[in-house]
C-alpha cells in the first residue's frame, strides 16, 4: 500500500481537462510544499512534470499544472492530447524519517 | 546536459548482495544542493523510493529497507553505488537512479536497469 493515494485510472477525450488527485497526510503533503508529479509511458523512465506543487520544468508544456489543498495535491492536464496517455505518479517529501513517498499511480486514458 | 546510466547484474540469486552503479555526467556531486537517488519499480507495479545521497555525503534511506541498503558516492568517478543485501524475489524490479536538487524532486532519470532475483 502506497503512502499517497491516487485514483487507479482517469480518462478524458482530446481537448478536455482532467484532474488527478494525490492524498497524503499531515506528515507529507500537508506539511511540505515539495510535491512532484511524474509521467511514465510504457517501458520508459519517469519524467518530471511538476515540482514544488505547481512549478513546471523549463520547456514543459503549460497544459500541465499542479496545486495543493491541505493533505491533497492535484495534477490538472488541460487540452488533453493523445500523447498525454500514460501513468502519472505523485511524490512528496515526508521529512527526515520517511524522506520521499510515492503515490500508487494513475493510468490516464485519452479516449 | 545531465545524463545518468544505471548498471549492474541482470540476475541475482536469493540471499545474495546486489550492487548497482549509477554513472552520471553533466553535473558534479560535490556541488551544493545536489543529490542522486535510487527508485525502483517491480514489473507492473508502482515506484518506490529507496535511498539518496547528497553532495555533503548526507545519506537517506527508506525506513522499510534501511537495514539492507548502503549508498555511497565516488565524486572523482561521477558514480553513486547502491548495495542491497539479502535479496529476495520480491526485489525483482527495474532500478532507476535520479538527479535531485534543493527542490526535492527527481528532475532527470536514468533509463533504468532490470534486476531479476531468482535461483
């Protein structure tokens, strides 16, 4: 069982927007603004999409955005594209004991 | 351009010690704020953070695996080594190393190396 809870799957049509939630606790997401999101296509290494809750790495499309409220972080993908179909993982820093914890992953299907 | 490459055995027997090497370029592990971490992913399963070492030799471990892991760095060779003792078939996974900085994210990942634990 992962420390962070994500929906197993989400889906949307091209052009639509979807949001993936990531629920943790006061020990991780709720305390630290150090949530990151990763995209993973089959057979590939994860790719950083969002860091520090809402920041995008340089060069990354702005149709990915992140936010946080309380113990829950969210990744929103607007204007869905076929190439967005992938698994998405959230990750949070959790202090000096647990350090980094990942979510269980969400499979995004673009219909 | 930052790159990381994992290397190690593809097959390990149960109870043996697994040694993985992450060889990197494009940054120095003696630069303040820089770290290299290890994350694994069993086939068809989710990501699990294992360990991370910082530029100042600060080492962090997953609480559930701490007793079995050791992470070290060789700054002159641009390498980070992870050893895992007493491996079990449940340790079968793709092992990734990743570059991290003060944003506590893994911004660049290696391509991963698949390790199978089987007799």
